[in-house]
C-alpha cells in the first residue's frame, strides 16, 4: 500500500477534492495493492460507481501497469478482465455526466490501457469532448490533442479546430508545457505565419520553465523537426537544457534527441560527446532486445572500436529474439557503422529474409540499400526482394511510393521493368514533385548504365521516359510561385539528371523568386549554389545584400553555409570587404561555442577567399582546440573525419604561406606523408598526352618532371626549369623523383629542396585543369584552384594552368597545334 502511495501521488491529489459520498470508495481504491483488489471493488460497487470513481479506477489500474516488466502482456490481461469490461461500460454510459477534467482523463487513461481506436468508449469520449472544446482550458486542450495524436488524427477536422483555438488564444497562453504539447500535435496543419508566431511565443516563454524540463525542450525540438525549421536560437537553448540534465537522461530520451538533431542537421559536439559517454555506461545494463536495439542504434555509429565490437557481439547473441522491426533498425545502424562483421551481417539478413513479406515499401528500400552498401551477397534474398518490389509496384498508386519501389529495384543487380510498370510510372508523372521525378530519373539512368544486355530492346523506352521526366520537371519549375515550397523540393536533389536537365531552369526560377530570399532562407539558397557549383552572380549578390541588411537576424551557425558558395565559386560580391567583415565580426562572440568541425571549415573557406581573421585562427591553432577536435574526430564517420583533417591541413598550409607574420607553425608533415604514400600517382589520358609533348617541346624527358611534390605538399602535374635565356635546364641527381617524397626544409617557403637555381632561372609549374576546377556553368576558376595558384607563386613558381576546354577544343585538335600551344605557354612563342 505504501509503495502504491509513493508511486502514484497524483492519484491521491487528484481526488482529494471530491464529495464526501465519493471519498470512502476512492480511499479504498487507493489502498489497493494490485489489479485484483480493484476489480473486486468494481464488482461489489458497480451499481453505485460515479464517473469520478470510474476515473479513479482507470487511473490506479494504469499506475499498476506502469510498474510491470512485461508491459504489453499485463495490459492485455487487464483489458480482457470481466470487471474491466464492466468499468468500460460504466464509463461509456456516464460520458455526458463527466466534468471536463474527468472526461479527458478517462480518455487518456483508456488509451493507455491499449483500448482499440474504434472502441465505443473512445468514440463517445472524443465526441463529447468535441462538443465542449471551446471551454477547455489550455491544459485540458493539450491533453486532448495528445489523445487525438495517439489515434493518428493529425489531419482531422477536430485537430484543425484545436489549432484554430490555439491561434485565437495564443497571446493569453503562458504555460509552455501545455503549449509545447499542442505545438507538436497541430504542426501538420498550420501555416508558415502561424509557425513563426509559435516560435516567437516559445522564445518568449522559454525562461518561464525550469532548467530541468527536458520533456518540454524535447517537444520544442520535435516541433521544429516537424515544421522542418532549424531555428538555432531555440535549438541552442534546448540543447543547454539537455546538457545540464545529461546525468538524468535515459536511453529513450537520448535516442530521441539524437534522432531529432540528425533530422534537423543540428550538430552539438558537447551533446554527442556526453551522450556517447552516458550510452557507453549503459552497455552492460540491458539484456533485453527491446532496450538493447535502441542502444545499438543510438551508440553504434559514434562508438569507438572496442564498444562497437561489444555491441556487435551482444546483438549477435540475442539475434534470435529480434522482431522484424528490431532487425530492420539493427541493419540500418550496421550500415551507418560500415559493419564488416560478416557473421552478424548474415544473421541479421536472415532475420530480414524471414520477415520480408511484412515490410512496407519504404522499409524494403532501406533493406535493399543497406545490403548493397554492406556488399552482402545472397541470391535467394535478392530474388525475394525483387519479387516483392515488383508485386508492390503493380498495385501501388501513390507517386512517392512508386518512386521508392522503382529506386529500390534500380539498385538491385540487373534491374529491369516491364511495360506495365513503365506505364504505371508514366501515369503518375503529372502528380510528382521534383524529388520523385529526380528519383525516377536516377533509376532510369541506372538501367541505361547497367542493362547492356537488353540495350536494343529497352533504350528507346528509357529515353522516352527520360524525355517525359524532363518535360514534367521543367513544367513544375515554371509553375512554381513560392520560394520556400520550391526549396522543400530542391534541398535533397542531386545527380546527373538534375544537373543536366533542370539546373538552368532551377536557377532561372530562383532568379524569378529572388525577392523572397531573406534571413530565414538565405543559408539554404547559398547551400544550393555550393552543392551545384553554379555561379550565379545575381543570387550571390542578393545573398550578400540580405546578410548586410539583416545581419542581426542571422544566427552565427548560418554563417558557414552563407560563406561557402563565395569560397567554392571564387566570387567577391560588391562591398566584399564589408560583407566578409560583417560575417567574421558576427562570428567572433561564438568562437568558443562553435563545434571544432565548423570552425575548421569556416577558417578554410575564408582562407580560400584570402581572408585570415586573426581571432578565428588563434581559436583554431592552439593545443586546447586541437585536443578538442581530436576527440570530435572519434565521433565522426571515417570519410567525414578525413575530410576535416584535410581541411585543417590545407588551412595550416594557407596560413603558413600567406600569413607568415602570425607565426603559426606547420605541423602536418607526417599527416601529408601518410596521405601521399597512399596516392598511386597515375596520370589520366590528357596528362599523359601533355607529358609526352612537354618532353618533345623541352628536349627530352630529363627536362620535365611529373607528379611533383612541393614544400607544404602541393602536388603539381608537371615541372620544368628555364634559365635566364629561356632555355630548358635538365634535372640533376638531386631532382625530385616521381613517386618518391622529396626531402623538405621548411626554413624557406620559397625554395625547392636540393636544387639551387642559377641566377635568372625560373621554375615553372604546369597544371592540367579538368572540369572540377571550374564552375559548372561558365569557365570561371573555382576557389581551391585559385588558392593553389597563389601558393605555388609564393613558393617561386611561374604557374601555367591548362584548362580542359582549351586543350580539347577544335583549335587544338592536332598535335602540332597543341605543341605550339605549349611553346606559347612556356616560352611565349609559337612555332619554333
């Protein structure tokens, strides 16, 4: 009895105000120690039970269930008990006599006992609550919305009515806990203007909640995820709440927060670091699949090698107990972990195979993608997958689902579609958004690439389908009138089809909607230009203008994606000094808060643009920061970790060469040697042509060197030396040897080791620039290639860059023309 009093103090407080006639029976209920005693009381008193006593009985039964280990089994046992049915029928008959609190509480408690959605009591309670909706206070309204959400009624007219009430009463709402519940539940129905109002109201009320209110903070983040808005000021404040309560967060909470952050692309190094530590401590605490799978999914991708092995060995031991959904979650985590444990891969795949008929199309895509990524080979499983995907495709009518099925089929070995399935694709094209159209196009291009055997039979159909995709894609762009709606479709688009067929029209649409670029979406439009390598001076100028006008409204976290296209595309907008100066100034107060990864990318992007803010560089190049960065690298996947290390090296090199006055030391010698030892150094076809012709132009292979490493480890395609009379000089015994790292002395940044040049001689670097060195739409040199040219010139080279479009042009279609071109570049003369 005492245990129950401690467990459910709410029960006692909730009913102490009730009438004297209710109190004796309610008191008896509170003294009960198990379900049996409650049911005995119901049997004895069913003829006189009031609606308040019915509510109390439901509440106490729910409190008992929460203490049980086998939750579902106990709920079913209670739900099927004859006296629970009696209680259920009593509640149904008393619905209209219940007060508002009792009505909503009974609905909530009934749902917790796993009553069916279409149950008569649930229907009666919801109908009665709808009648009273306008008079509910904010607390009751939030609880009722939660009950509707449990029934998946997010898009119902009733939820719409609740949204309308919240909108009308928003100014008077002061309870952030109740508001946060409502925000999550109505998020699918509200306009962008209403979303903004809710975000502003949440900011206003945030300081009214206690710092321990983790659930409120988590609901706020969930609301932002639902409306797809990474609003950094609120995310930061919620993150602070999570960090201050980390020792009290359980597995479920940490798992949900990590998932929400991932969806919002919000990166908090401190949270991930502390979450990893907390989750690692939990490894030995869970021995049931339900909990351990959650731990595996949350911890696996960021765990260290030892923890990963422990997680894999444990999940292997309990693999026979996994449900279909648990096996799916484990396979997804293994894909993120890049698992090479063949035994575990086979075991999980066999469980998936067993349950394959039960998975939905989107789940079949996840399975297919994971199996392909993990290089899993099982002909029988792939045959079954293909059969299921084809069977779903023949009956599906939803465009997004059809695109998922077609995409999954396209990544399986030997993809194909019959005429009926191609016709089904064609039938839904007018309903497709750009995301679906891009998915279809990517799949069709895969068939063209892989299906060589049936090329004559299928190419015609596939090309016609591509033409239709082009048509509907262009049509959708031309009809677009809202920038934010357009961005929702653009943000995940990538691949050859989009770049070749829709990019120009997309940029034209962005030009048309350019006035809608503001502080909220400026970072998103900037990221699109970075991703597509498309130099639009109109859009970049507009981005710079928005930043200059609305700097204070832009969060420092957004500065990196804003700067990035200017850095990548090598473009200075009008008032560039003011623009970059404001960006850097806006960052200064956040240097101690930003993640190491973001600071490194920021530093490199600015260095590419020849901006070297001293405060930023001092924040990066110190022992404390580098130690912090090392610990963050352990949490990243191998590809991202390597990218960060390369950017840090490139930033270190840029500072040493371009800002020696900062006296920042070069400390990447060993790292570069490790990287370049992995490099095979093979030349492509154009480089081989140039090498042979250079040897002829200069007088022999001993006058030209290929794949040369400079101090600070810039790699150049070809190097030659001319004396003061512009005559080629042969390389001696101390020359740099192809494939072998030169000995380097860092005392002089402008001298190549082992070869002192005669007076008046010059060292020439020749670089062949392929399409990656230029913007996609015009022959404008990108930032990294421009930076490399600066560095080589600092090191004493005369740099000759040979663009691919010149080398492969009609003007240089003969060997003689190319030889003359090289002579002109090197000697400043044509035919010799």
